[in-house]
């Protein structure tokens, strides 16, 4: 009798724990939408710094709210390059490493950044999801052109055509030296920037048996 009672208790506990830890598979290729929690820039941050982002859209699979709004994605700046004086483009790679649900459960995350919205001049390039900042070449060319024009105008007043040629060369050269002296425009990703990550590996999520998707249903005219 004691053995049967213990066996029944074991089966009950096992079935109960299974109900509380139902597994859901989030397939590779799924996109997670989130917003950056803090501002990141190539000027103020360093490679290895941590960042966080909050999930803004629920992920519902088979009627289950598998990844709810408010879940937190944590990651690090895996690569950071400040804009140079000749190559005036800043770059960084924001690698997602972990996702934590509002109930405290967390899972390792393998994902790549697909796109970013809300950061001026920033764009995602390459298979590793690198973020590139605004290109300063157009600005540099404009400044060199302004320098040549200003020098040429002064040269014309002083020495006519030949003075214009010499003045333009001097003005353009001075502007060129100035562009080499300065760095390009820094890459800044402000807080609130929309970041979309795509899973590169399936994510196994163990959630309670709760059909929360109904809470996200839009009311109809008959409601």
C-alpha cells in the first residue's frame, strides 16, 4: 500500500510539473521587435559595454503568449569602431545574448540585428548585422568646394585669373587639411530606437499553461 501511494504521488507531481513547464519552440527566422533602453554611441561607449532592449510586440504561437511584451533582451557591444579622419564612418555590432521574461525566467538568445529605426543616418549591413553610421564624405567634399570657391574669389580680386587659380588651390588645400584633422560624424543610437532581431537558432521556451493571447484580442462591434 505504501509503495502504491508513493508511486501515485510521484506520478501526480510529475504530471503537475509538466503542466507548469510546457515547452514551446520559437523557430529560427522569427523576428523579435524591441526598443533600446539607453543611448549608445561610438563616442561615449566602448567595445564590451552592455545594453538592454524591451520587447514591444508579443510573440504568439498556437494561441500562447510565448514571449510577452515587456520581456528584456540583454546584450553587449561586440564591435565598436569610431569614425576615422579619412574613413569617416562609425560602426558597431549589438549582439543579443539573453532574453528575460517578466516572471524572471531567462534564456540564452542567438539572434542577428536585421534593422534599426530611429537612429539618424544609421543602417544595418552585412551578415553579422553591423550598424554603420552616417558617411561624412559628402560633407567633406562640400567643405573642400567651399574652400576652393572662397580662395578663388579672393584670388580673383587680387590677381585676376591666375590669382583665382592659386587662391582656389590654397583654399581647397586648407579645407582638405582640416577634414583630415577632424573625425567623421559619430554613430549614435538613441534610447527608444526600434531594433528588430531575427533568431538564428530555435529558442525553447518553457511556459505555464496559460492562454494569454485572448487578452490581446481587439474588441469587436458585438463586444
